[in-house]
C-alpha cells in the first residue's frame, strides 16, 4: 500500500527512544506514504525525502486522509 495523503490535523507529537518532537502540518500539504517493510503493521509517511514518520495503521488514519493510492 502506498500513495499520496494530506494531514487532517494541525500537528502530531512523535516520541522515540531519544525524546520526542512535534510536527506541525500546513493545510493542503501533500505527503507520500508506503508500507513499512520492517514492521508490517505500520506505514511510513514522508515529505520531500527529508522528514519521515513511522505510524501504526490506526494512527495513520487518525492523522492523514488518503488522496491517491498507487498500484
């Protein structure tokens, strides 16, 4: 599963081993998503290959709306 998505929230807080960050979204911003090959229950969302987030499928649908699926 992969494609293009847009955020439906203003921001998301992401926590990891070394702390956390808040990522703020702009209205209409386009992000790409794909299946996380290391963790099949997660999706990787990235923008301009500079910022990427690994989210559970449920969390992905809380934060993003799918605009377009790629085959």
